[in-house]
C-alpha cells in the first residue's frame, strides 16, 4: 500500500428513494480498514435529501451539485471539493468491501497508473433471472463476463467502482456534463469518454482493473425485467454513439469490437450447452441485447449528426422522489 497518497471518496445521490442504500454505502466507506481522509456526498439538485443527509450522516461533507444537473456534474463537484491525492467514486446503492480503499491505493505505487477500477458484484434484490446472461451484467451497472479476472490494464472503468489521481481528473477537465445519467434516464458512458480522453492526452497513462477491490451493487427487482434489459441496451447504444463522436471512433469502440467478436459468440455457445438453465431465453436475451444496442447506436449516430446543425431540445427534469416505486430506468 502506498501510504504517501491520501484518498477522498465521492458518493453522488439524487433521490430520497435510496436513503437506506445511501446510509449503507456511507457506513461501508467509514468501516474501511484503511479509512479515507475525506468522504464527500454530492446531492444532485434534491434539497430534501441534502437537508436529511446533513442532519443524519456524520463524518461526511454534504454538498449540492454546483454544476449541470446529472451524475457527471455531481461527480465534478465532488472532485473539486476532494482533499485527497486520489478520488474514488462509489454509487449510492453500492457497498464497499472492507479492504476496498486499501486495494485501490496499493495499485498507485506505479506513477504511470492514472486510475484504478475494481470488481462490481451484483446484489440482486430478487433471485437472478435464469435468462439474464452474465456477459450483460453491465446492464445493471456490474462487472460482466469478459472482463479481466486478474489485475490488468483496461480501456475504461465501471462507474460504481472507480478511482483516479485528482490531478489527472482536473487536467483532463473532469466528466462531460452532456453525457451520462440525469435522474433515472439510463444513459451512460461518461466514464468511458473520460478514460479515453485521459489516455489520449497521456499515452503512457495506465488504467488498471483490480478485481480484488470489490463492491456490491444493488440490483432492484425493476431492473431484473425484460423491459429494463431492452431499454438499457438501447440507451447504451445511444451513449456509445456520442462517445464515438467526441473521440477517435476506432479507439472509442475497440473494446466493443472485441466483446462482439469474442465474448458474445462464446456466450451463445455456453447458453446452448446441455444442462444450462433457460437456454432458449438466454440466447434470446443475448440476441435482444446485441440488437437493441446496435439500434441505439444507429439512432444515436443519426441524432449526433443532426445535433451538429440544430440546438438541443430542453427536457423535463426528474423529481427528487418518484411517485411510487423506483422507476425501472
């Protein structure tokens, strides 16, 4: 472990509906074997949550998102406020293993390492659907089959469990606020775009995936459905089109090409082996996931070209608390 480096942990939240999960996330950080110097909770334009967190969460700096509404703006606010040399990000519905911070900091002993991400394990609120292919666990914000199973360089991280040197984040300009989630809309890829920007500006920079730095990410029942699966894959395609537009198209989609040519064919073979549960539905999910993602990418590419000549439309902002149960997206 590199004891010379200090650490800040940033948690971003936007809704009262996840209050219990948020409390568990904060406790998991406070209970680390190597406690961080700083815990920053950034509340994304939800005054009720900000007041509640300010009263109830001790040992945490609670700040409002001072940038554009959405996860990217909230993360940027956290980076600006962080005191640590390294800034780690944990989702508000995730809990960190007790050695999480220790394992992340250990990998920064090499000065070329600009960022470290870790394993994100699904914490299913209900039983995992038999048809849900592990190659698509990225749909629910978790590590998926096909990622390295040992310490290895990667192109980009999963947002629920990632960290960067603070000076690298600031030099790169932070997360793009025109990418990523706003409330429950299932868009993303702001982490991918940032990682690509970091390595394009610093070709010697290394981004490491360390499976020993693990967190558990809650998967509510609403996300274990066919409708969410389809919607999230489509949204991923939309987001990937924007990432390709902002960066070098070949580099932006390099991991996706490898995933489609290696991981997905292997997944089809595994799904159809004798004795596997729900083989037909798993194969259908694989086909649906790839098809919906391709469709989203095609639509996103057209929209990206059109947006270059038309001003963006204003969209309605989601409330702090959804009426009733959490939206599936």
